[in-house]
């Protein structure tokens, strides 16, 4: 099993956490860059294509690194693992986004949004709430509709004995 971000408490293993967060940010950035290059911008040539990849992926990796390093540093400095560290880490991430967009208002608003989002994330982690429910109730239709039991009555038990050890069901 590989290392996960929340395997250790905040403030510990900062470089492992930095590696994990930037790895996922780079994968998301490369997927978004590929979508942009193929569907939206249609750059001409290798240099313009590589530039589009850098323009989209680099800010995402920088924002992930900023959040990870700021929350680790704040936890180490304050010696407390609470929601304020995540809020301030989200604010730092929002300020990086504002710097990328070259707009102070965008940086301020995104700082507040990322800060509140980080507090919600910390609440999910602290209270051990699931992000996505793995068990779900199958409804009518859908891809797996064949797994539903549509019978009105259960089948009657067989009337013969298979072996001397087995007993017949009680409702025979």
C-alpha cells in the first residue's frame, strides 16, 4: 500500500505530502491541458502546445505545493492541528491563483473560497466523513439494472435431500 496524504498527522512528513499533492495536481493539470489543447485552443506547433501545457499545469502544481507547505509550516509553527491552519493554507492558495490571474480582487475572492473549502475539507477529515459513498442503493434502470431482483415470490425449495447432513428448510 502506498503512502496517502492523511496517513500521518499534519506537520509531519511534509515532503511526502508535498510529493503526493503535487503528483495529483500534475495529473489533473495534464488532463486539463490535454483537453484544452485538443478541444479549445488548438495550438500550432510543438512549442505552442508545450506552452499551453505549462500555462495550465504549472499553476495547479504551484497551488497544491503552496497549500501543502503552508499547512505543514503553520502546524509546525503553531504546534496545533486545527481548522485555522487549513483556512490560512487555502488563503495562501487563493493568493497564488490571484497572482497567476494578475488580479487582486480575484486573489481575494479565491482566497476566501479556498479557505472555506479547506475548512470543510478539514471537517471531513477530522470527523471521518466519507467524501463519496461507496455503497449506494440501486434504483430502477441504470447500467446495473440486471442486478435487481424482480421476482414476486421466492422460489419454492426443492423436495429432495442432497445428503444425510443437510436439513430441509423449515418452511417446506
